[in-house]
């Protein structure tokens, strides 16, 4: 069965009667998915570039439902920082995305046992406040009309005082926020990029104006909003492009109402970058001569510091009291 977004829809037999599976199939208007024994029978076999489209796989998560955050991810001052691998892969196609080094192809696998994830977090929150990045391996907002997971995460945060959730996104949808359970523990984090970066390196993602529209919609609905100028990408005209972007953001968003701002230049684990360099020999962003520091590739200090200081200075100029988190 094909769908506008997916060339095939597969369902693991043991997930066939899960409520999430039935909901997603109904939303996609799919009554005849192909049944498989294990998601890896499809997900691990379809290599990048081998197939024209992407498939959707609905499966149970046989592994961990929560992982501790990686050192290059920002914890935003949260001591107990986790991420959830509830959906693997993204409908967008950013050239620099670490998922391209992590997963073999473009297929998206949605784990239907989200209740198991919530049960695990609820066990932890009895002992300490838990902060979870729910959109770590995907963009949940962009999949909301299919999964409904953004709504479930917001409800989880609303109902549990010790659970905070970050939903990071490049999605421009403005219609979802007014229907979500609002709380100060569900943080929408919007990655904002200059249009030149989006056009060159963030295939399929909305432009800056559209993302700003979503930022304002989330704030109007009462959600705390984080602006992420991360990852910053180096290219010939980076300085002018990032300056123009901050001018535009400052003139269209009330920065005094933004919860906080995250900045960071591109960095990636050495193994993911090695995988990506084999797959994408022509990619400017993947083949850049990064330096490896403690297992992570990043821009040489001279470039990195200049970029990060530049954007910090711009933000401080527009919003002197802004709470800025730096990935270092
Ligand atoms: S939106 Fe995020 S998760 Fe999706 S491809 Fe781009 S960088 Fe990766």
C-alpha cells in the first residue's frame, strides 16, 4: 500500500493490534499494510540511494526506550537529561543530519509502544526531575497528523510535575498548538536557519518566515519557546546570512517572551561523519575539513569561535537579557 509520503507501509506482526498502529493506519487510510516479523527486515536493508522513496514501518521497540543525552547535546541546566528514540528517521532531508550517519536509509520507523516509554520515565520521575528530548531522532511536529505523539508528550508533561519535554522542530505548522495540552514543562524548540542554509543544506524544510510563523503560534498558545541557532553552518557568505536572519527574527518575534536561546556550530560524532563521508562524497557540508576533538568532529576553533561569538553578539544586541545556552 503506498501513500503520498511513503512508497510502502510495513507493520510488525507483534505491533499489529497496538492502538497507535491502528490510529496511524486509519489516519493514513491504509487497510492493507505489508506485515513483517521485525522492523530490521526492512529498515536495515534499504540503503541510502537504493530506493527512490521512503517507507514507513510500525513496530515495537525491542531496545531501550530512553537514553542519556550525548555530551555534545545541550542539557539546558537539567541534571537528568534523556532522549527518546520513539521514532527513527525524519521526513526532512538535512544534508548534515547525524541520522544519515546513524541509519542505513530514509525509511521511517515509528515505535508504537510509546506507553512503555512513559512508564519508564514515570519510574524515574519518582526520584528526580526528568528532562526528555522527545524529538531527538526525528521531527515529531512534522509527523503530528500521522502519529499524534506531540499531543501525547504534552499531556505527559502536563500530568507529571517532574517531567519536562523538549520538542525540537523545523516544522512550520501553526495549527497544532491551540489544540495541545499547554504546560510550562512542554518546551517547543525551533531550529532557525538563514534561508541560504535551508535552500542549500536543509532539503524539504520550511523557510525562515514559515518557521517564525510557527514560533509565534506556539508562543500565542502559551507554550515556552526555545530558539535554536544550532547547528550554525559555515559557508562563504555565512556572516551576512546569519546577520540578516537575526535581524528578521528580532523584527518578527518578541524576543523578551522567548524562554531561552541555544547556539552552537555544527558538530557530529566521528563515526557518523565517517559513514556520511562514504555515502556523500560530493557534499560540501559533509566533506568540510573538520577537526576531531574527543570523538566529535567540529569546525576548527578559529572558525567555530568566530561564528558562535558573532551570533551571540547579534542576539545580545537585540535582546540584552536573553538567556543564551552555548553547547560548550
Ligand atoms: S529536521 Fe532535524 S532530524 Fe530532520 S533531517 Fe533535519 S536535522 Fe535531521
